[in-house]
C-alpha cells in the first residue's frame, strides 16, 4: 500500500512534466479520488475502474488498425471486451471534442451493454487519409429485468488517418432491429 501511495504522490508531482495532452491530465486529475478508493479496495466496480484507467493510458498506436474497416471492427471488439480506455483512444480528437472530452459519460452509455459484435463491415469510399466504412452491429443489452435484449444497428463511420493511425471520426448509425 505504501508503494501505491508513493505512486499517486509521484503522479501528482510529475504530471505536468509528462507531456500528456491537457484533456488527459484533467481527466486523470478528476478521477484521482476514485483511483485512491479503488486501490484501497480493488474489487467489483473499483477493479473495473482501475482496469479502464490502465487501458486508457495505453498508446493509441498499440496494435493500430491497418485499414479503416479494421479500425471500426477493432473499436467494437474493444467495447465488447470492456476495454473502454483503449476504445476511447481509437476515436479521433475531433469526435472526443464533440463529446466534450467526457470519457465517463461516454463509458456510461455502455452501462447496460453486455456484448457487441460487428457482423458485417466494408469500405464504402477511401482516399489517402479518409474513408467511410459501412457496418452492421448486434448488441445484447441488459433489459433491466434480469434478461437481455438484442439490438441491431447499421450505419457508417467517417474514419480519418492521423499520424499513421486510422481513427473513428464521425458516426452515422441507426437502430434497425430489436
């Protein structure tokens, strides 16, 4: 536990020197109390929170998708695996800005989601640094009464290439079943 306390104190003293984007520093600062609580009792929701923080610190270029279609597929695979931090890193800074950099609110949108699977994906158009990717996805969500409800979504993602990494930039999605 002493090492954990020193780790957080070290974070407090060096966060400005890490060169992290301001929105990441702000996000981490806002959650420091949750991290302290999670470290004292790393079970259940607290453990999931710690896992999400660790995942969000990973490099967005780690296992970067090689095609726009792979970017869309991987994004939903990460959500399916509850790797929300890594999924957040796969969306463009412009789209994160449209969400007001509200990572917690974005993750909360998946609160009832039990699983997500992309069942079809294809590139509609592609240039050197942009693409439109069509997909069909099936989600299974908690129905609030102990059961699940399946939902089917179709649409497209505008995908952009930034610093050699394909990122999801703007969704155009609608529910078509369930």
